[in-house]
C-alpha cells in the first residue's frame, strides 16, 4: 500500500491564492483542506491510500497537483504538479521518501521555471515491510530545500523537458477476437466474412495515455503513427505500457500488453545513451485463444501475471529528444500528440529465415488425478505456428523459391489435408501435438502416461526475422552468471559445513568469471555491421562489453585479495557482479517468441509450461548455445492464470522429461544429437526413406534395469501444518513411474523416519554409460497426514541418485553413499531440509542376487519397514540436554484472547520435556520448577544434529491448548559441553 503525508508547500508562484493539494494514485484522488490567501500553506494531513498489492501497482503513477481552490473566478487552476511512479519510491532505501521537497512544474508551459516546492512523506509498503521513521533531525536541516529534494539518487534537480516519440508501425498474428454469437448472426444475415477485430494501440506513460487510430477489421493492421509524450527527463516513471486493444462499442478489451523498462533501454553513465528502442518486434503474451464471450484469464492480457499463450506481435520504436526550451519555435503544449510517421522498409528488422523446432517427450508422470482419465496429449506452439485451435486457418508466409529480398511473400492457406504442400524434399509443414493416450494410475494422487519404449515427437517449421545475435549475447552472459551462481553456492555451502579452504574455491570462481568475461568480449564483437541492427543493439553491445571487460578486470584484482579473513566482504562484492550480469543479460528487443507446451485432456487446455526461445536456441559456438538446447530437461507444468496462484500452484500438474532443439532449418543436421542413444526413428509414411526427415516417434531398443534405494533418514524444520504448531509428516518418493511412501510420524516438525524404500525393476531407456553420468531426478514430496481425509502438501525437493553400473564395485569412495541435506521448497519459499541418500544400482542378467545385500532387522514392532542400513545411517551416542527455565515476557494476544496459563514445550529428535505450567501469567510470569532435562540419541557427526524446537502454548479449559509462538534453535553445537 501507499501512504502519503502532505506537510507543507513553499514558494508557490501566484498572487492571492487559496491552495489545495490533490494527490492521485492510480485511479484514486484525495484532496487536502484549503488554506486561505497564502503562498506557503502548512497542511500536515495524511492521505492514506491502500493499493491492492498486485505487482503491477508498482508502476501506477503518483501525481501531486497544487490547485487554486475553487473560488468564483478561478475555480481549480493548476499551480504546478509533480509525477513519479510507485516503483521509484519502492526502490528507495526503506521504501520511502521522508520529509522531502518535490519540485512543482507547470505541464502546460515548458519554458517556465519551477512553480514552488511541496514537502511530503511517501512510503510504499509490500507484504511484510514495516515503516521505519528516520530519527527527527532538527528543523533547520529540513528547511534546506535544495539539500532535501524528493528525487532518487543520481537524478539532477534541474530536470529538463523531453519528448518521447513512440512509433507504432504494424502488428501481426492477432487472435480472432469477436467470434461471438453476434458475429455469427451478422455473418448469416449479411454474409460478411471480414476479419473480426478492430485493433488500435494505446500507450500509457507517466499517467498520460495516447492512442493510435483504429484499423477496422484487420488481423494484420498497419498504422505508421507516432505518439509523442512530453515529460521531464530523466523521468521518475520507469516503464511504458503498450497495449494492443480491440475497439468495440460494448466491450473494449486488451488483446495483449507489453511493458518497456526504461532502465533496460538507456544507460545513465558518462558513456551512456538516452532511451532508444527498435524498430523491433515486441511479442505479447496473454490468455489462450479460445474465444469464449467471457475470458476468465482476461487479466493476463492486461499484463498482470505470466502470459500463457502468444497473442500478437507489434513492430515499434522509441526515441527521446531533450527540448531546448529557450527556442521560441517550440510547441509548448504537453498534451499527448498523435502524428503520422514514415513507414520502414520490410527488411530493416532482419532477414526472414526458416527456423526448425523439434521436441521429444521422454516421460510424462505426476499428472494430477483431478484432471480425470480422459485421453491426454501435448501441444507445442511457437508464436502462432503449431497452434491447433486457430493456427490452421492462418495464412503462412512462405518464401518463393527464387530468393531475393523484396516483398515476395505469398499467402497460402493450410488445409487440413495431406496433399503434397511441401518443399523439394517432400517435407510436411509441422506435427505440433502428440497423439492422445489414456493415462495410467501411479498412486492415489497421480497418473502417468505409458511413454515406455515409444517416445512421441513433434516438429514445427516457422519463419522469423533473423536476430539470433541478440539471443546469443544474452546466452553467453547467462552462462557466465549461471557458472558464477553455482560457484558462489559452493563457497557458501563450504562455509556452512566448515569444509577447509573455501577461499581457494572463491579464487577459482573469480578466475572462471574473468575468463568468461574476456570470452564474451571476443565473441560479441562479431557481425557488428549488420544492416538490421538498431541503435539500441549497438549501444547495448558497447555498454555490455565495457561492463564485462571492467568486471573481468575487477575479478582478477579481487582474486589476489581473497584471504581467509577478507572472505566475507569479497563474497558480497561478487554477489553484486551476479545481479549486474542478470540485469545485462535481459534483452529488451524481442526476436523469436517463447515456446508454450500445453497439456490437453479431452481437447481442453489444462496446464502449461513456458520456455524462453533463447534457452533452446542452437549455435555452432558452444558459449552461445541455449542452456537447454539438445538436452533432456525436467519441466513441471502449472495451472494458467489465477488458478495457479497460491496453494493451488504448489501442486504439480505434470512432470515432463523433454528434449528440445530450435535453430535455423539449414543447420538442423544434428538436432537429435543430445538424445539418449539406442533408438530407431519412426517417420510418417511420406518421410520413410528421407534421411533428413524428422521422426514422429522414437523407438528405444536398448533399456537398462535398475533398483533404486531411497534412504530416508530425517527431515527438519518443516512447516507447521496444524494449529498446534506441529505436523504429522510423511514423505512420498517418485521415480520414473513408481512412487512409495514412508510411514507417518505424529506431532513433530523433525521426523526421523529412518526408513529404506526399495524400488525394484526400474526400467530406463538408453545406453548404460549415459545413465551413470546423468541419471533422472527423484522427486520427494512431504505431506501432513490429517486425521480426516486427505494429506496436505508441505513441500517438495529434488535429488539425483548415485549410480552403480554392473561392472563397478560397491566400495568407497562412492559407496555406500553419504547422507546429504536437500532444501525443501513450498511455492517459492523454503520449508525445511531433508536428510537422505539415494543410490541407483544396475540389475544384471543374474538378477538381484548380485546387488549388495539389504541386511536390516525387520523388527516386529515396526512391521516390514526396513531401517536405513548401518554404513549410511549416522552413528548415534547419548546426550543429556539440560534446560534452565526462568519465565515468559511480552506474550501477545492469541485470537484476541489474552494468554493466561502458558507452558513451554521443548523437543529435539522426538524426545523432549515440558516446563511447569504458569498458573496466572498476569500475576507471576515466572516458572515454579527451574531445571529440567531429557536424554536423547544424537549423531556423532555434529553437522547432522537436528534442531531444537521451542513452543509456547496456552492451556485453555477442557484440555485444549493453543499455540502462542515457536522458535527453532538450528544448531546445538554451541551448547555442547566440551
């Protein structure tokens, strides 16, 4: 929410005025009271305005206006105004401007100077932020207006006026909007069969809106218009919102929205450049294209939330010109202008190239059973290519065979027939979805699809302007950043587990970083003089090369300074490098749209995944290649729009093992190279004897049989699912298409299951050596068993097993495997750790007799549950924990009731002790019995010690008790008596 206090105004320009301040946040307006005949009114009034807490609210604008009050002659004339967006406030230290002076200027008159100052506090709070009021300085400090201007760091107080020119050229690939009942009636009566969409573009910047003209009935509208905003520079509004809308008297809706972040298209340094963009295509994403009258995901088209489908693309550009206000010819109005713009040549955004996308589905498991058991298939789309619902009626742009540059694109309608509509090699246009298959039951929560030896494939041909260089540069920087992040995580892990010499690892990380930066400078310098490069391409390249060269040098210097004692400070500096790299790698000018994978059940769209095209883009140069190109990746599908938000989004809709490759059609000879070996290609009847023809499925002839052993020892610091502050947790382990559970342990956040789960006859396809280096992942989910009905999800984590092939011996250093900590996630937040080990053992022709024996007592009281074997489970010894209880202080109310009879419960590794009950907290908040103790078995390896949980409960009548609060002592090491 946004809270604003207007304190006073000074030096207002004007005579005999009664000023009022009007504050506008987004759509809301608030007025202060009126002060009579004064040029320095003192208000000190709070206009508290609460937002809705959506991410997009950060970009709504704040508008302060000082107005002559409503007296008879001059009702509401504007004295001066000031604008900024909420996000600018949020990025300030402590998310606020406190007692700062805003400069008022007159938007109607560019040549005039400032119109006065307004002193105010603005604070923007997200969830969980709290306002810190800075200490009061003495009043004289604050009267120094110049020293306390309301401006972010680095923005000069004397801002100039500037014109922002946003040119909108044309759009393509718009969805067929208005196919409602009305349209069909119209068609029946008049026989009209026109394009049923009337698009226009609306641009919103700094609280002002500009619109292009409406292009009637057109799916490929041409505007060639420019929208001009006049605004102070540098602007305090950081992003421009660009929307294609469908003009309709009844229902004017957004087709798609794109935001341009000014920080990414300009650079404020000495060698920086003014905001510039394009001409370049911008891809817009939003809701799926299934034209119902009420679109439940309409919000996605307004730019809230992650788009789940391609909507359209728009060709546009942006330029900024600083005005010389002394020039008398200048048009001094600040209204938004719309003017004609010159059109641009077709080839200026790059040469049209034919791209080829290939995908193979190697596994589909963990499909949510709520979906039902109707046949399931998967659809892959890139832009409008491959979209079944309305990609088929779309004319595709096909190059004529004679080559050449100009406008020689012809439209052909794709019929759903199999007539020979291909190129010379008789190639089909695309197969974009897998065959529907009935799902099989895995367990009570999930299905899986029977993709055993036969793996379905898809392939799509599509045509895009060739701007791969942008994506390649982003990929090189992303890879440097990934390597850096991995290295930093290693270093932090080493510090945490107190392994020797973390500083050596940090030096290695810095060395990698500096060589990566140098490599970027040499690679990115290629094809500089490409005709279709925009000014932003050139400027971005220059600034990225400068930054990375600089970063490489700093990394080299830092490397020599890293010592044991300077470790912590240097680590912080390197973290900053990482953020900078991620910021630089984000490319503002789009090229190839993202790829969407949809799971359809009974032809209804259920869940999706969105994959950035740069991640799977092929290049001959290894560093430029997308990080997932030609690799088997695990992809989790999620629910679209609002439905995937909050707890509903924590459950997995489906887990896919997928292989993807995207590249120029002419470079596609190795597109199968990254798949596990040992398959035969199955092609359509027409592609049988053509070697280059892509397969529609892969048939695996080689398979290996394994046994997976999951040693589930313990979890810790789990999420408290019950109101008592405890949970009844059990774990479910998924591998391939099998799943098993541990037993349920009651009332604990630190369950020690000490249980071995054995998965027999796990079949994996491919060559043996590939399995050893890159085994499939194991998914572990933790649930809370409720007394009534179903289990609640508490978090999930992933693990890779240690693999033993037939010809390897079961002996150190790799076997038996060590217990390791795996971080458990619940949505985006962490929810504890799992201590476990996983091994995958190949079963040979001799059967299971060759495997190391499982020798556990199947003791009677635990039934047939196998404990974790001796070499893996930690060696325990007895400890005695002594606690000295003093008292309780500052207990807050629970559900509006005061705490009356509190008690403290202490638990560690399933054992514990309760304090004496305090009979009347108000009278005497101290304990009657002071010393208590309990004995517990803890591992000798101190890093494996479980945490100690402290809970305070309030005992109510009838044996009920409620949780007041809890605390976790993460490590007992510092309390050990040595």
